[in-house]
C-alpha cells in the first residue's frame, strides 16, 4: 500500500536490486489494475504520487521506467514514462513490491 521507504531518490537499478524473491516490482497493467480496484472498493487512493513499474520505454538515447499514479481520486489514473516527468528529478520516484504467489 506504500512505496518502499528509504528507496526514493535512488535510481531504478538500485531500487530494483533491493526487491528480492518472493517479492517483485509489478508491471504497469498490474499496478493500474490494483490502483483502480482499491479505489473502487474503498473510494480511497492507494498511495500518493507515482511509482515505477517493471516495463522500460526507450527514447532515442536512454531507457526510462513506466510510472503509474496511485491517487485516482485527485488526479485520475495516469500512466507515463519517467523520461517526460520531472526532467532532472527523475530519481524522485519510488517502487512498490508485490508478493508473488505460485
């Protein structure tokens, strides 16, 4: 329900290395579905801001993680590429981890 503490302001490769089995960083579709299901059931936001997902998008010279917003109540559901969000502040986003079953 929250982004992992002490992981914000670290780059994505460091964040990804901190998430260990049986947990993993969710894909964008899983994250968007979870955010919307939580909102439909509780009418509350899952978390504030954006979290990075597994998928990477390539823009000319570099890859950038996909971001999903966790607060549809205030902003609606947003799925973006980190490359176009915050510019020089790209390491501001955190990650969430989901426990994998099976």
